[in-house]
C-alpha cells in the first residue's frame, strides 16, 4: 500500500511538472509566434511597428544555442589630444559572436554604446561573465527573429575607467568625439577580425558596406550616437539614439554636407517618464521642422529617414534600454 502511494505520488508530480512545462513552453511559443507574424506582416516590408514589443520574460533565461562574448583589445589615443596622437591608449570592447559563427559567412554589425556611470560591459557583460540581456540576443537568433549578427559594445571612457561618471567630461568631450576612435582604430580592426560585409578595413570598403552597419546608444551613448551620425554618415547608414539629446542644428548641418543626404535612417526612442525625454522629444521635433527639410518622419525608410517612439510609462533605466535595443534589432537588417 505504501509502495503504491509513493508510485502514485511520483506519477502525479510527473504529470504536474510536464503540464507546467507544456504550459510554459506554449506561452513562450505563442509570444514568439506573435512576434514572428509581426515581422512577416510589417517588418519584412520595412515598416517599424506602431507599438514597441516587450521582451518575452523567458528570453532572459539561458538559450539552448548560446553565442559568446569576447574581450576585444585595440590601440587608440587620448580623446582630448587625439589629432596630435601624443598619448597612446589600450582599450577594450565587448564583442558578441553568434552561436555557430562561420567565418565563411558575412554578418551585419550593431555597435551599442553605454550611458553614464557605465562601461563596455554594461550592456551584455564581458568574456566569461555575460549578463542576462546577452540571453535575449541568443533567443532572438535561436528563434529566428533576427539573423545572426556581430554586436560590438565599446566605451568612450578614456584615460580612466570611470570617465563616464563625469557629465561634463563625457557630454562635452568624450562621447561627441568618439567617432574618430571608432572609424580609425576600432571599426576597421573588429570588422576584419570577424567576418562582416567589409571586404577590408579600408575607408573605401567601409563605405561600400555602410548599409550593413548600425550605431546605437542610450543616454550619454545617445549623445555619442549623434556625434557618430554627424561625422560618419559616409560609413554608417543606420542609427538608434535613445534618450540623449544634442544640438539639432549641428545634426542638420551635417546632413546638408553629406553625400548620403537622402540615404540614412534614424530610429529614435525614449520614455514618457524619462527625465531625458524633456530634451529628446523637442530635439526630434526640431529636426523635423528645420528649414532644410533634411528630416522626414516615417515608419518606413522608403518614405522618410527618421522614426520616433515614445514609450508610455518608461523611465531612464535598464528595462527601457533593453526593450529599445530589442525593438531596434527586430527592425535593423531585418527588412
């Protein structure tokens, strides 16, 4: 009798466990299938969805097919005297390499810059110590929401690892001027170390592959993104600034001088409760109202060159940037 009771208990627990697993799996599958349908109905046609998509909670758990993080070291110069090239620096970026990476295939590249009080490990972690947002990227690729890609998380920190703690140093000098280091010292090296659409690290080949490259950044990283946009439109087609503003006139003038005046796209995002939103939304409005008419609001790059999303209730925090990046990745290189 006692033995039958034990067996019955084990069977009940087995059924409950499998029922929970089935329900959990079905729920995940339903969420992913919904996103897949949206990709096919809208995103593949070049349309940015009207509403931001929330990250499935299960995506923060380990995926079966896991990419790897690499510490990528490179040489550069002190930002404040960069042109003089007096002070050499050795810096590190975190590079995400997708599962089953194949050197014979070509990969798009998404650069993701951190904000204040942060560094190159903030967004995804680092080699040997990934965070759970790296799991989200793994799941996106595993579930075929996006194609495998290379993600590069650099830092504008310069002489010191805590440079980003200083708003003045970061906002007026390091973040806006990162474009020089990016083009001359990082982009050409990282994109030839890994298999990308750049045939070589030459400026000519970087220009030819510009549509396979995006630069994104949150907070002070958004300031950095606008700095990159203002100087490197020749080499980067796509941009994702998030919750960090600069002078609209500077941005507008850079477009007027660019040979790619009609061939770029900005996907800008912030939240209604984000303190930076008070300057970020006016920046977008100002760009759209410039006399130059350089900026045209559109959810499809065939009809314009800038899209804007304002997420209700979102603040200036980790949850926000992760969801914004998730949505950016669903659109960039996916249409």
